């Protein structure tokens, strides 16, 4: 895997990002899993990219003591503590794009906001599908980063100008890290081409406001990119430090990227 744009070594920003991601996206993921009746007691599950562990803890309760969850991550430092004491959870340092997984081993396989960062994301998806048992369910969730204009936002003229500077710089950094901008829209067809049946998908857009969990997420993400933005002279230190204040402004808002949740069953 190429260098992950949000390296977990930035521990303060990563902790905020994981907490905010869980608050923003876990409810939708949990609702979809429940609607699919994909996870019950004794289920064997694979979670690719465990983040802060909030969804894994929820899954751990669902599968109960006779179930099992394998959680993989390229840098599991946060998960070691977050998942401590969960007897039905196993943690593995693993790169979904290059490292093998057990074949036909899981009843449910899930990942969220991981494949967009995997250079050969198709190989990563192959790996996940191959690890699924016959009759098992796969749920993949990722952004389509080109469905909406990143530079658009609402608020005062000052807030809009501040955000626009950061948005343009962030897009440049993402391109340099080769983040896949359109993976979300490709997920249903990608699952279908791998033999998955009963394809379903759900697009989700929310409003991200300043001085909220979403504002915290935006701020933590951009703070983590600060050194790269300054090194590439995309903004001056003064410009960055002024612009980042937009995420503490409750009058500022923007549309989130389009999240696509796609699922199906292996025949």
C-alpha cells in the first residue's frame, strides 16, 4: 500500500477522526447490517480496517460468545486498546491489497473508507469476496469524492473563502497520494462482476457543520495534512491557521462527500 494519507502515527488527530467517523457513520452501517440480517449469534465476521473499534464492539455483541470477529488493519495501534478484553475478537496487522486471507471463512465481511486508499482496490475486494463463505454477506462502503464539488460551502463570505482554500489544498494532497476519487459509484458493479448476487446499494449525503462532530472530523483531517500542505507551498502557515478556524464556526456548513454502501450475498 502507498503511504496512507491519514497516517495513524498522528495520534491526536487520528483519535478525533476515529471518534467522529464512528459517530457519523456507525448508525447507517448498523442499520444496514440489521436490515440484511447478516450478523447473528455464532457468526464469523471480517472487519477490514477497524478504525477506532466502535463498530467492532457492536459486532462483538451481535455474534456473542460463540461467534468470532477478525479485525485487520495496516496500523492497529488504536485497536489494541479499544478492543482489549473482547474474547471473540482477533486483531491482525494486515494489508488488504497484498496480504492473503483465509478462504471461505466468514459469514459476513465489511469495510468502510478503506478501499479508496488501496492502490489495487480491485485486488483488495477480490481478497474480501474470496474470504466469504457461500451464502455469506459482503458490505462495502466508500466515498465518491467527485459526486459533489468539494470547494462549495455555505456561510459568511469569510467562512466560504477559508474553506475553499483548504478544500483545494486537500484535493491536491489526495491526488498525490493516489486516493481513488470515484470508487463509491463503482462498488455495485464491482460486486456484481465478482459473482455477488442480490446487489443492493444506498447513497448517503449529510450536512457537515462547523462546531459539530462533522466539523471536528474536517478539522482533524486537515490538521493532519498541515505539514504536507505547507511543504508543497499550497498555503502559508498564516493562511492555514486562519482557514482552519472555519470548522469551529457553527454558521458554516457543506455537503458531505457521497457515501455509497453496497452489499450482496455470495452464491
